[in-house]
C-alpha cells in the first residue's frame, strides 16, 4: 500500500518537474522573439523597458497561458 502511494507521489512530482523544465526550455525562444521583433519599439513605448529578462519572459508566458487557455470541452456522444 505504501509502495503504491510513493509511486503515485513520485509520478506527480516528476510531471510537475517536467512541466517546469519544459517551460524553462521554451522561455528562451519566446524571449528571443519578443526582444528582437517587438521590443525595440513596443515594449519601450508601452512598458518602459528596453528588453525582457529571462524571468520576466517566464512570468509573461505563465500569465498568458493562464489568461488565454481554452476551458471548453467537446464531448460527442
């Protein structure tokens, strides 16, 4: 019984760490895209910053995924 619980907890921790690692890995291309396509004019005019740092981009991606994720479900019978 305890072995099954430890396996389940280990699996949940592994999924959370994997999702965080994937988010960190995908932050670099997003940071590059924002800093070298949008940043020179728009970020300086709107936010008053010249370039986004890695952690600001990570937070930006998290907030965007939270705000714009789809909550609809399509269940066909």
